[in-house]
C-alpha cells in the first residue's frame, strides 16, 4: 500500500498540467482505478482484515484527493501567474478624463458671508437691480439735489418720451434692499442683502459692476456697540483668525447716523495681507445707525425701533482673503483664472467644517 | 480740501504735531487723504561753514572746500561759483538722498581729490528752480538741521500740507476755521478769536443791487455788495501767494487771491466785478432761457429758463453762486471793484451746476451750504483785506433780500448716546462738546450753529457727541441671538435652488462665470433684447449699453474670448438675472450653461468627442433634478429663435410651463458672437419649478418586489421623424402595472431600412408584483407592446 501511495504522490507532484492530473485521478480513483478496485476488494476480506485495510485505504484515498486538489490549485496559480505576466499595462498612461468645474469666488464668498450671518440670525433679502430712483436715493435720505448723488456715478435707465417718472437707476449700492426688506417684513428684522451693484466707473481698481452685501438689524435696543461686536465676529470668522482689531472712524452716509467707516488692523508683507496683526489699517466697510428718515421710509416707527446697517464689497473681501490681485479679471471669464481662483463644487463653506479648505 | 499747518494755526493755538493732527482729523470724520511735509524730505540736510576754499589742482571750475559740519571737518569738492571761505551752506553728507538730482551722496574722488559730501542749491533740494549757485544762509549754526532753520526763517518752505476728504454733510469743514473748531472741540488746541472788521462806507455805492420777486424763493436769499474805488490790483503779497500755491491754486491778482483766500479760510465764496465794466445796477433774476455768457473759464454757457443769473443793463454778467463772467472779471487794470457776498439756494445751485457741468469752488460750497450769518461779516473782512492790500476807498454796503433764519434747536437727551451708540459719556462732557462746536445750550435744548446745515435732529446731536468723543472708544457688545437655541435655516426655497443649481453645474464640470449684466445692443438683439426699455441712458461704452435679456450671450462672448486665447474646450455657466424690461420687477433668475468644442482634450482612451445637444440635455436634467423638478417632463419644440430650429427642446410641465431649454445655439447666433464651431447649452428658470406639495421630511414607504424582473428587447422600424418619446410612451402604456421602465438603447437610420426610415430599439423591464412571470405572461405583454407601438407610431416590429 505504501508503494501505491508513493507512486501516486510522486506522479501527482510531477504532473505538468490539468490533463495529466485528471489521468492520474482516473488511474487511482476512477471507477476502475487502482485504489477503487482495492476498495472493492474489501468486501471479500474477513472482518479483521477489513478492519485493518479499510481505514488505510480510505486515508490513502483522501490523501491522494488532497494532493490532487493541491496540485490543481498550484497549477492554476502558475497558469494565472503566467497570464498576469502577460497582462502588463502602462500605468503611467492618464486615466479617463473627467471634467472638473469650479465655483466663482464671488459666489463662494457670498456663501461664506451668508453662513456667518445666518448663524447670527440674519436671513437673506433680495431686491431688483434695476431700481426706482426713490428706493435707491430718496428713501435712503439722498434727495435729488444731494451731492452724494453726483458722487455715485449712477447709471440711469432710458426713459421713453412721455414717461415723466424719474428714470430708474441701476442700483448703486445694495442699500435699497434695506427699504424693500423693511417694507416687506417690518421690525424686528435681521437681513443681509448680497448682490450686484453698478457705478459708471472703469479703471485699474473699479469695474462698472461689482458686488456688495448689505447688513441690517432692527430691534428695540440695538446699538452701535452691537454693530461693532457683530462686525468683529464677522471679520474673525471670515478671515479665520482668532483675534482682530477694528477701528471705527466717524464718517457720513446720508442713510446712517451716526456713521462710521471701519478699518481692520492688518499687515502687508510682500503683497500679502495678514489680518489681525501689524501696523496698517485697511478700510473695509461703511456702517452706522439707521437714520430715522430711512426707518420711516421703510414704514418703521423710529420712536420705537432702532438698528444698524453696514455695507461691504464682496469682490473686495474676496480679493483680500484669497490674494486675488485684479478686480477686472473677476468679470472676464478667462478659463485659466476661473480654474485658478475658483472653488470646487464640494467646497461648501460651513461653520462646522470651516469656510475655506 | 487742502490747507497748510501754518494756515490752521491762524485759527488754532496748538502744539500738536502734524501726525497728531492728521490722526485726529481722520478719527473725527475729516478723513486725511494725504499729508505732504516738506521737512521730511529735507531731514538729512544740515548746515555747515566753509572755513577754507582752495582751487582744485586739476580743474579750474572746482573748489576744494574744508567745511565744518555736524560730523566735524570734512573736505568737499564744489563746482558752484559762490563756494568760498566764510559762507554758511547746506550740506548733504554721505548717505543723504538729494531729490533734485535723484542721487544718494557717497564718498568719492573728483578729479583725484576726495569729497565727503555735497553743498546744495535750492533746485537740488526741490525748493525752487534756483541753481545759480549753492545756498548761502545769512544765519544758522553748524550742524543745525536745514529744515529747522527754514521753519524759523522761511516757514512757508516747510509748511506741511494736509488734504482731507469732505463728506457732503460738512460744508463747515470747507473752511480752515471750521476744521480748527473741530480740532479744538476734541481738545487738540484752543481757538484764536475770530478776526473781525467793520469798514464804514464813505460814499454811496454807485452800483445798486436787486433780486427779482420770483427769485427770492429757491434762488437768492441775500445779495450784498459794495464798491471799492481806486484800488491797485497787482500781485498779492508773498504770504498769500505761498498759501494758495501750497494748496494747489495759482495766484492771479490780489483781488482774485483775496476771494480765494476767504473761500478756503472761511468757506465764504465771494465775487469781484470790475465796476467799470458793469453797466448800471446788478439784478439777480431767473433766466428766460437762451441767454448766454462767456464765463471766467473762457467757455460760453447758455441758460435754461429758471436758472439764476446776475445781469446788468447789458445782459447776463455772472452765473449766481457758480461762476463770474469774463467781461466783468477783474484784471490788473481794474481800478474800481464791486465786491459781492451773496447767499444762494443750495438746491438751485446744485441743479444749475449739474446742468451746466461747471465744477467751481463756489458751486461746490454753495450746494453744500455756507454760513448765512457770516455773509455780512465776510463782506467786511474782505473789504478790510482789499483796502489793506490794494488800497482804495469803500462805499456803503448795498443789499437786497435778507439773511435767512436758520435757527433751530433740538432736545439733547444725554441718555441717547448710551442707547443709540452704546458709549458712556458723562452729560457734562456731552454739553461741553456741543458748546465747543458752537451749539448754544438752553436747558436741554441745543441751538444749532448757523454754519452746520447738516444738524437736523436729535440723532445728529448724538453723532456730534460721539464723533468728538471718538468712536475708537466704542467697545463691541454681544448682540443676543434673535431667538434662543439652534439657529433656524435662513435661505428661502429659491435661494437654496440657486445654490444647488450652481454647485451641481460645477460638479458636472462647468466653470462658473460672472459676466456683466449689460451687453452690446447687437448681442442683446440676438436674444430678443436690445430695445429702448432695457437701454441705459448713460452707458460707459457701446459694449455695455443694454441690460442682458439672457445669460447666454455673455457666456458666448466669454467663450469667444477664451477661444481667442487658445482655450477651445469650454464648459461655462452662470447663475444670475436676465432682464426682459426696464422696470424693477422685470428681472428673472436664470441658470445657463454653455458647451463648446470637445468633451475634453484628445485622449489615449478615445473618450474625447465633440459636444452635442445630448450633453446639454443631460446636464440640464441633472440641474433640474438637483433643484427638485419632477422627473416626468415633456420635451417640446418651438423655443426662441436663437436656438437651432431642429436641435433644441423645451423642458416642460405642460405646454405653458417651461422649466428650461436645451439645445444647439443657432449657428448664425454663435457666429455673430465670434464663437468658432457649434455651441450647445441650456437655460433653466429655477422659479418655474413648482414647489413640492409635500411638507415634512418623511419619504413614502419603499415598495420592492422579491420577484425576479424580466427584460425584453424590441426593435421597431418607424418613419424618421417619429420621436423616440412617442414610442417609449406607447410601450410603457401597454401595461402600467407590469412595465417598470422602457429605455431606448439603439437608433439606426437609413441603410437597408430605406429612405426616411429608422429603427429604434427599446428595452422593456417588467417587474411582477404578485407571482413570477411565466412565458405566456411575457408573450401576452409583448404582443400588447407591439400593438400599442404600431398603433401609436405606425411602425412595425423589426423581423
């Protein structure tokens, strides 16, 4: 029996392919195989002989089966190895191209600003870009002869002959949305109003269209100190710094009283802005307490309500935060610029994950 | 508004430095735009004395000087003819930058002899054009700074010039005295007494004045003047010329310079007529229309009816409060002068000035407001100065009209600073501030000074107190949340859609653009716009003359610009408003995408191909899906004519409800906008997508069957113009329970099928719900599908 065992195990080990193995299996374990025949002979044996030979034969059968399976797997592995060796690909070839889009910095920064102010309870109000003279000026305490009108480089819409209304304007600021928001929602009120604004000016640092965001908070006891806190919180969150120093300077806007221009402490080094440190001051926005006449224009009684308003340039803070040098390029749609300064679709600014990646 | 430090010190007693003054001005609302301090430029120059001067051994025109300087005895080679022993000169030692020759002095050898510095001329220090020789000073100590010497002996040369921006509410700060008053109120010095003058007239004015009745209201409140005869109108004195030059004005003649002086010193514009050229009396009246005047700026103006002018017997001689006429202007020959001090209505000045496009100092000041109470004192002071500088004899004053009463008072609520601004300022300090600014306090009523037209209410008093106290003292105070707890979402459904549409388009590979809202009329006309209603009255250029009727023209132009830069495969999109009219409500939010060129650059896998309308369709559908549009829509034809007539579709919910359009742009349109090759795109109107009826976040329960679905393919030969949608709908209608979906997987046109025929192949997926499908069931539904399709499309099942 040991001879038989050695014979088959050696033969299996030496088998070169699947066919040879199959042949060996038939030889040994097939219906007329050597071992099968021996097993058949068990019936003719005495009980004692059978007791001895039976388990041995069964063990031999199992052993050969196992050897066959192992060899078969080894052969398959070798064959697979051989095939895989032939299946070489140049992995340095590029993958299949996938288009990659981008979000414009103006949209991204608008969402950042919205995320911050939403947390402070400000909702988003909108208004028309072609705006009535009244909403853009009169309601904001800028009467027809006011020098501020001339200084704003206003775009006027054409008026048809016979239409004697004052011509509509392209809104020169987002402030008219204050009036519309007050008309619509009354007090108390907290809104920001981001959007396009227009002024007839085009040079190195001015484009005839740009973006502003207006903020307006009206309640019974909102003060300029609240305004300062609110802006400090905003600037810290927006520029992602722990501390920031704001400087309020007295100024004048017809629609606020008192009015202040707001500077942030910063440093300019090698053309890079760092907010919150250094000895420079950078003017970033105008603000103040809403003028009683403006509240009245929005149907809010200034005897009961007061609040603050501010306006800042979205393009401008985008340039500052992301180091974008030229405002005019914002509106040129140069693909290289869009890709370089744009943001990924999944870079959604949130307070929990941070505004910028 | 520019002024010099010494001018300010005429009115303000102060030891403050220029830097302190500048910082304070900015803080109190008079924002400093520029400070020019000539002393800073001269900081490196010191005085030295030449103790010995010898001829240069190798150069006739050079002198070798031994000079006693701040750094001890130095040898300096000098080429000036007046370099000689004993003179006190101005030394630039090595390392000093000399502006006039744009050089930093070093130690060097001149013709073989060492030189340790330079002795300077006035031109070399940009003090004047003087370059005859080096400066010789009559006094001064060795080592003394030249700027200090100038400050003591010739202060005008080192007088710092400060320029501030004036907000429209502060006409009082258009006079140096008004600025001084603000600084004094802040505590930066004390006011010097205001100069006063009273010049009694010695004869009646030969020129009378009058204001027409219809001009007193909203025209001219007061017109006062007097003749000064026998003047000599030469150049004004050096001090006055220095001042005017320092603030950028050209000295002209004593009379004109005096009026300019009062314009800037006291915000009191005046006018001088050459009395010899005035025929008869001066009359202030409204123009009839059509009158003309050659003004002092040498331009001719024609007046519209109602504009306020000053005429003599021969016609208009001056544009009241804006600009005088050339004919009656003063010259060096003027002997008798008529001095005018008047008060004009600021609205009228603003309107006339704007209509005539005149930007004069007088208009600038009168439209912001001058101090009415100062009209007559100003006339007296100017008379005094004319008599002092030009001689002559003054007549009595003639007047028409009267000083308007601008007196008013508001209640000072000292708690208001705390409640409105949030600063704690003691009541006494508040009252003191207002008094320092010229307010008169009577109990709690604050009477506004006549020079502050901007103070019109209680809030203005708060503003005055707060700005003088300094807003830098303001401490931020937390603003409580509008409600307790987790902040509520703030975006409206449409605002969320806008964001989702934008981010979806970017995720699909589009680059977001922000293009101008105004485009040229040709481009606008191609997209149904360009009419008068959307036209700007004053466009900045013809490229930006009309509000865009659609976002696509801007994207097409952007594509053309990129193509010109060598970028050929483009996927651009924009989210913004388009304008279908000129009224505020005529704007509509739109999302547009544009594809030009190929899906990507040529690549090794061969995936790159030319973009087509099916790309645009898929993207439009993806964006619509992202903003919650229903999956079941109709695709109809017949959109606007800037689309290719056969290659576009409107995405609709019924024939009237158009959510968007996709397709290929009309070749004429893309060509007109210089885009090379075909362009496909889409437009979506997010507001058109209906709001889902359901509220709440719960989804409907998921119904899934355990039974095996079965797919069967069919191919039909139909006429070429039969739309796939018709075939799919017919097949799907065969058994709405059983058929889960039908999709087209092949289209084959022409070939063996013959002219105008095509084959459409569909896969129908059957999903049983109750029992497993048997062959007979499948046969039955298949027959029904074929029947339905054949009936609906006239097609036949392909054998």
